[in-house]
C-alpha cells in the first residue's frame, strides 16, 4: 500500500527491516514532477526540489547529457531476500547509484518494444527511445503534443 510519513519515521522503519519486523518492506520514491506553463514536466519533484543544493544537477559523469528529470528511490533488501521492480521502462535516461550490495539490470532496446509485453498499445517510439501509448501521446521529451505548438504560437504573438 502507499502512504505518507515523515522522513525520520521512514528511516526508523528501514532500520527495523533488518530481520526484526513483520516482513513488510518500505521504500521511498519521488517521481511526480509538476508541469511548467508550457506543459513540460519539471526537473525535480517537490521533495527533490528541497534537496536541490545537496547534489549536483548535472554530475560530471553524465558528460553532455542534459537531465530531464531527477528522482529518488530508496529501499532496503535484507541479505536473505531480493527485490525486483519487474519489467518496465523509464521515460528518461538513468544514473543509478547503488550504495551497498549489487543490482542486476536486463536492458532491452526501445526498438524491441513491439516484441515485449507493454502496458498498453504502442503508438510511437521516438528516436530518443521514449515510448508512447495510444491515447497518451507526448513529445519526445514528455510534454503534451500540443504544448510545443502552443509555445511557438505564444512566442510569435509576443514578437
């Protein structure tokens, strides 16, 4: 189930998951970013915005990649268990930082999307790999398809 709690309570629960709890595993994720006036999704969720000064928005390791979204996932798996996020796709490139242990990834090319069990009927795979489903079409960077045209029209009016 999903819920809200204070961060210190979350950390206490995480510490208790070292074999002394009821088997419930907790994790934190921040993935909801608000859209700007042009309909483009923001870079940071409200929680990540409060942490903005605690990490570089563009780590050197990223080279010329421009971040489109920054999320946080925090969880704990005991030595005797494992965790899986299941087969899914992310809408943007990932920089994954593992603090302890190991993680195995199985990566598929976006070109294989038509041969995988997707969550909906494919409408388009953008050249950058972003997958769109019927009824949920976006631009390659995730904005509403009409937002680019609206932004261009607005800029022309201002000129």
